[in-house]
C-alpha cells in the first residue's frame, strides 16, 4: 500500500467520505462511518489512445492539472489536459446526498486535429486480509468486488465492458492488453475497460461511473441493487448535490460574512466557506463524534494516524461548529458521543472511533477529560440552554471527581475528606501504581512526554472553574441531591474544595514550572523547555491574565525563539 500523506480534496455525505489528490486520484473511501472502514488500496484510471501505452489520468508526464470545487459545494472538478494528444478531460466527482454512491463523471474533448480511438481503464485494488479475502465478479457494465461483509461495486451507466482481467492484471494493465476468460476470481485487484470509440476533433464524449458500497447479501439482492442504481437520473443527483451544499453554506454562515470586496477578503471568504463544507464530512451523523482528520499514513511511517476522535480535539472543533450555527451537531457530540465514551471512573481515554468504540491508544492524556467539562460550559455560552447543562451535569460531575482525585494524587494536595480517601483507596487498590502514585502518569497534549504539564494543569483548572459556573447557572434546577438544603450544602462544599485546588494548581505552576533565570514559564517539569502549549494557560483556560508580567515575558521569549533573522546580501 502506498503512503498517502496528503488529502487535497474531500467529498461525501452523511455516511461516506472520499479523499483525493490534487490530480484527481481517489485515495480513500470510508463507509459507513468517517473513520472505519477504508476500502481502497488504490483506484487508478487511465486511457489508451490509438496505439499508445496506458496513460494514467493521475500520473503522466504530458498531463496538466487544474482542480476546483463547484462554487459552495462538495462537488469536485479536476481538469486533466493531455498535451501529447490534445485531449481535455473534465473529471467531476461527487457523492449522492440520499444514496451512498460516489459518481465519477468524465467529459472527453478532442481539442486536436486527429481522430482519437479511446479506451478507458479502471484498475481497482481493495484492501484484503487472510480472514476477509477480497474476490471479484464481473457484472453487466462493471465489476463487483466483495468480501464476507461488504460489496464494492464499480459500473458504468449505459456502457458495456469491452474487456476485463481479474487475475494477473498488474502485469498487463500498463500495456492495456488485458484479457481474462473467467468472470469470477479470487483476486483483490481487477481491471476493466470501456471502449469509448473514436473521438473526432472538437467532439465530446461522456462516461459516468458509479461506485457503491453495501452489505454482502445474497447475489440476487446485490444485482437488483446495482440495477436500481443504474436507473437513477444522475443529472438530477448532480443538481441536488449542488443545491444541498449551497443551502448548507447559506444556513451555516454564522459570522454573517458578506461578499468580499477585494482579493484578500475573497481568499478569507473561500477558506471560511470551505470550512463550513468540511465539518459535516468529518462528523459521525449518529453519534456526533468528529475525526481529527481524514486518515493519513496508513503504514505509520510518519505518525500514529489521525482518523480518530480525540475528545479534546473535538471540543475545540465544536467551538467552530457553534460559531457556524451547528449547535445540534455540538449537542449530539456531548449528549451522545461523550456519554457513550466516558469510563466508569469519570475519565475519557485517549481516543475513540466515531461510533464510540475505544480506538488504539498508548496511555491517556488528562486534558482529554478536563476539556469535555470546559467544552460543555463553552457550548452553553452560545446556546444559553440550561436544559443542556442539566442533561450533562452528572457526566461533568463524574469527570470532575476524577480530576480532583488525579490532582490530589499527583500534586500531593492535602485536605480531602475521609470519605473521599476511602473511596479512592478502594477504587485504586488493584490499579496500576506509577512511581508511588495511584493514577497512571499522563501524556502531554503532543503525546510526547509523560509527566506533569502546564497545559494539562491549566485544562483541569478550567474544568473546575466551569463546573462551578454550571452550578451557578442551574441554581435550584439541579436535581442531583435529596433536597435544596442538602444540595446547597454539597455545592458550597464542592466549590470550596475546587477553589482550594485551583489555588494549589497555580501555586504548583509558579513554583515548579517557572524559570526564574529566563523569566519564562515551562511546558512541564521534565525538560525545562518552552513551546506554544504554554499559552493554553492564558487562552482558552484563563489560569493567568494576558498582561501579567510573567506571561508577557514568556510570550516575548516564545516570539524570539520562533523568529528567524535573515541577512540579505546583494550580488556583485
């Protein structure tokens, strides 16, 4: 499998996500969620003109590329001009809104002076393993690649196959001389070919390819489904896709930006609208879970992969969603995803699949838990929905209880009552002991260093502040306690404890994470280094004020560290 580091474009609907290179090569297709599973090893298209070798559309020395979206949509266009044959190809990719079908429309224009006898090829290889082997069956107008639990159908609308090859296709595809007597075979890669005939000078020809993913049912049901899709009016689907996304942009213009007046404003406006169109492609519509990014680097050559939901990352993405009038999506993230993924002890693990299942992890990050409490109150700031706070109060209290125990353990804070001591002792008797602590050491937000980190402590400080503000907002609307008197007493006691812990956190930071010689805060207690995560103590977590002398010194030091001075020399 190739290393796929960059996604130049994305398209999709509620259930399907597809990513592309800047040359129009589809790299990944996810279904039925945005993180799992991914089907493609590769999906290559090409043309054979007259007696040429195969000309890959995504990779040929004579190809010139231009890529863009239809205005305010997730409909992607890639213009490919083959300068050798003067053939212009407009490739348009979009996913139907109500059907889980990716459509690839090709318009071929012969811009030269000679006839072009043209054949179109697809070479598709799916991911396979020993326990779920991919095979292929040739169908009317295309191919059905399948394993035990899925089918991946690729077929043309109104076009018959000219030839195909299931076994040994890798050896023959470059020449275009594919051939196979078998209509079915045990191979994860298959080539098919469509004869477009002769394209005369200034003549256009069109080919429409559908890619559909489904469950592996009985063969008759699969074939019926393919025939049903073939009858869909693709022109209507194309128009509907554009209308849907343009309405989506209009409905979510939360900043009420007006049409740009100059090129600078136009660039900002384009980025803004593209952000609006991106968020629904990254979000699980059932749970509200949001992936950090469409998957990159499947072979782990550069990173640990990103198509997962970190609660911390998603919390800050929901702040953007709130600005863009996507409050319902944010509600779902907290009320469905976060409730589904919270551990019994109140914490959140490092990362999850967007359906709520635990994803591969290698430790935990305490700010993942603190950020959720912070995020819930931040969401309330936009909505002023007290019911939302009440619905999530118990979840927040469980998280804060965990954070309190964590802080008391790692900072050796005194003052916990005997009931809490006994409860913690009972809970942790059989758990992992780390350097004399009851709780496992936390990673920093970069997942690089284990220990005590300024950013992590700041996030906990903010979580304590937010739960106190939640109590104040709800007032007598909380129903977690036996009666108002006991409720008030418990809240007052909790607030006193939290305020004391906040004081201890700031005290610990100033005593252990400030370099008196350099006059700067440090990112942790281990390496005496600075990085930009230190600013988290100012914004968004408000442990310190921006104008405090120590903060001003730290920011100046960071600026000096990041700035590069270049001396320009004139040439003689």
